[in-house]
C-alpha cells in the first residue's frame, strides 16, 4: 500500500469513531487527524456548537465527510476560520508536532 493510501485510510478510520448508545449516535468530542506536518486535534464538540449545524462539514447529518483530505481541510476549515475571523489560519495553529493524548467524553481512544 502506498504511503498516501495508508494516510488516507488512517484519516477515514479517524472519521468513524461514532458509537451507538441506547439507539442514539454519540459524536466524539475530539478527533485526531494524523499528518506528517504535525497531527491536527479537532474539537468536534466545539465546532458543532459554534456552527449550530452539521452542514458546514457533513453531507448529511453526521457521519462521513465527503472529500475529506488535505486539500478539503485547507479549503473548508481554513476558509471558515478566515470568513468567521476566528480560529487558526496558519499551519502551526492546527498542526502540532508534539503528540497529545486524545480524550473523548466517553473515555480514551
């Protein structure tokens, strides 16, 4: 498997840590996106509250993010941060060289 394919597979697996509890889908609080330029720690809960809707990122309510990858994230995430005049727009604002322990509301993943 090529290096890019491995990275894409890891990214896709990171997008689906949703669990079902008593018939309800629980979204993760934090998601880690591995990157050679430094991992990106995405606070899903904070972004969901700020946008008030799933639509800025998701095609449908929750689940898969169509086209997610480096180009998509740089266009959509950075574009949103620039238009909202909040959040990081420079590389080091999202990419962190030092590893963090990812903690979710339902335990450690």
